[in-house]
């Protein structure tokens, strides 16, 4: 499905938000990890449920230092109505020509141009994981948080910022003879 593989650097892109602002993925990545979730169509029941679940988990995403970015083929004005109606507190990006969905392998034919797929991207621009489910709307945000927490734990441990030694990991002192 994806034209990017786990561990590879994802393609940068520019898109327009629901506020009409042109933004780049790399600008968000400069602040930390990004959860980029493609959804088929604003104002539809499944997409509303998915977006609202991402909204409801704001504190958890903030704790993980991650930015949530929703993206669909909808025009910015529909994205703005969608964000306003459901108090969505994160950018919704317009991919009206489908070029971003194609670059990520998230496009499909038909009236719903995007697949429902989420890309969890580390601050270094490398793809951490891909979450796919057309029917389970909540798994995208839930699994993204799980991936981010695991990535943060590993990164903190490797950098030494937060190293917790378990008793089993603590070397026993050598016995004197």
C-alpha cells in the first residue's frame, strides 16, 4: 500500500490547512513526531468518529510531543466547516489533487479518494509505523499513541535522558573469596 516503508524518510510536502495557510510537513517535524492520518471524506460518520477520537486524545498526543495532522481530498472550506462543527483542534490538510495520498500510497479510485490509513512519523522524518483499518475508527489514534510511547521510551533510553534500571538488570557485586 505505502510507497514509503517503515524506517525510510517520508516525502516532504506542502498543503493548505482549513484556515487557508500553506504548511509543510517538515515544519511540523521540526517540532517533533507527526501522526499523519488520511481519511476519506469530511462530514461523514466514520471520518467524524475518527477525527473526534484524535481530538479527544489531545492531552495524550501533547504528552508524546506529537502533532496530529488530518488529511483528505476535501477543499479547505469544507475542512474548515468540519473543524468548526466538531471543535477539531489540529490542522486538517487539503489534498485536493491527491498528490500527497499518491506519494504515501493512500490513494484509491472513486468518490472517496483516500484510504483510511495513518502514518506515525518520527521527528527525524523516518516512518515509525503504518496503521490501516477502514472500519475501526478508533484504532488509528490508539495505536499511534502506543507507537509513540514505545518510540519515546527507546529514544530516551538510548540518549540516557531517562534510564530506569530494573533490579534484574543491576549487576550483582562480585563475591570476595
